[in-house]
C-alpha cells in the first residue's frame, strides 16, 4: 500500500490522505448510495448530511459501510461516531468526516 | 451492506465484533447482544450510532438489524404479525450461524419482539432487556391497535406533519412522514394487534429480564406486575424521563445494559445449549 505519493509530506495535493482527494472520494460514495437520491447533489465541505442532503440515519450506516470497503481498517467510522452525541450527528458536515478520514489515513501511514 | 435471507424477505444486518470499535477483545467467549429497534420511525441506525460501538468496545459481539418494513430490510405489503418479526430474528441468527444464546435488547416495540423471541425460542435467549416496552400480552395488542390506528389516520395528513415540524422540529417531522409511508403501504397497523401473544402470567418468559422505563411515560406502571410475575426480573425507572429513554439517556442506558449483560454472561453456554438440546 506504500507509494511515492503517500510517503512524502503530509497534505500533498493528490495524495490519498489529502483533504481534497478524500472529499472527492466521499462525494462519490454519497452519490452512489442506493435509495438516497444524491446522483446530482452538490457536495462541499460545508454540506450538512442531515439538513442539506436529507440523509436518513440509515443512509449514514450505508456510508460507513462504503468507507470501510474503501479504506479498510485504516479508518474506523464506528469509533468516530461513538464519540458523537445524537445532536452532533444531526449537525455533522461533510468536512468534519473528511478531516477525520484524512487524519486517520495519515495516522495509519505513520504506523 | 450485509443482507441475509430470512424466510420470505431479505434482512439488513450490521455486525460489530467485540473490539472492532476500539477497546480490546475479551479472552474466551464473548457475549453476543442483539439490538432490536422500535416501530415506524426507527431503524438499526439508532444503535449503530449509539450503543453498538460502545458495546463492541466493551468486548461484546454486536448484532444490529432492520425489522421487516423498516430501514433497508424488505417491506412486504402484508405479514406484520408479531410472530413474523420473531421468526425473522430466528432466521437471522441461523443465517449468521450464531449458536450462543443471545442477550436481546429491545427499544419500545423492539422490546416486545425481544420478549416474544425469548418466550418462543427459550433455548436461544440468554436474557432480555426491554427499554420502554410491554411484554406481548393481550393488553399490549389493545394499546397497539389504538396507537397504530391513530397514527395511520394522522401521519398521512400534511397538516399533521406541519404541526409536528412546528412542535418537535424538522427531524421528527421527517421521521413521521416516513412512518406514514409505512402505514399507508402495508397492513402493519392491522397485523401487529392481531398476532400471537403469550399468557398474562408471563410464565413463557423463563430467562432473566431487565425492564427500563422513564417515569413520565406511563409504561412504568407495569413495574409491580413484572416483578411479581417474573422470577428473575430487574426494573429501573429513570426520573424525569419520558418514552425516549434510549435517545435522551444513551450513557445511562449503555451502563445499565452493559452491567446487566456482563452479570448474566455465562461463557461456554454454546456447549451447554447444544448439550441441553440433546437431552
């Protein structure tokens, strides 16, 4: 899993753990969620899962599954969510999830 | 997304093995907890984002699933009697090859399903936790018939949804609209009150039972009766708390149920269950 791009400096544009790359990846996962109707949705860091995308909590379960499929053990979404209160989950932005995923990937790289 | 064939439908299930959400996996056989969610506005997400990860981190094998008609499990038009929900769970445990007796934890209607499962599959139930639930007795079907008929009348009306949005916010209004869709497209409202029940003496429930209530919901009035009828029963009534115990007091609920499961965990029950079945 080690490549030139991922062993160089943190935040390298285009690297897997770069926030922009993670955002594009998560946006793709969201658009591909079954039954969520987000095929053409505009998704930015500020987008709210609940109010903007109108995702039901069961859609977030599916998203957590997509993240696990893509990133494997390196990103533990269950752990991230376990630390949030219900109202924090409702107010969750795409950017918050992006930052968590990017930081997890960097931490996994550091070993 | 894991889907498992359970009789005539496909059921959405999520598992979190012990230690998967941080913490450490226990030595020896871990207890297994099956979380059963409530009716209409609910799905396995209520546990996936609350108790599920906490239990996994505490060394429990966690099973969460969507009841028929809910979440990402199939929604047939008919077939919502209590025994259908119970058989789905039996099929699910078969499909997961789960041989350990399970600790069932149910919220509201989920607690009724849990108690019914323990009554009708006693060899597979290690304990039952009911959070703001009634056991599946005749009086329960009466309460459900009333509540469901009212919900089916109201939740299809836009004015009712608008009122809910004003009183309880957009989130609750959206959940209510989803509930209205289930009621309008299925026979659930008639089926649930017409299903199988257990005798009023509760003698069918033979495993230990924990019942948690909020003192403001009205359901806590069952406490003396539960304690009198069940030989191994613990009741907890939370002060200044309504029906939404799980949502409003997740930490308290987690601690109560974890302590309960640990106290009733008998490692090696898998072997004992097999030997028991052979007798």
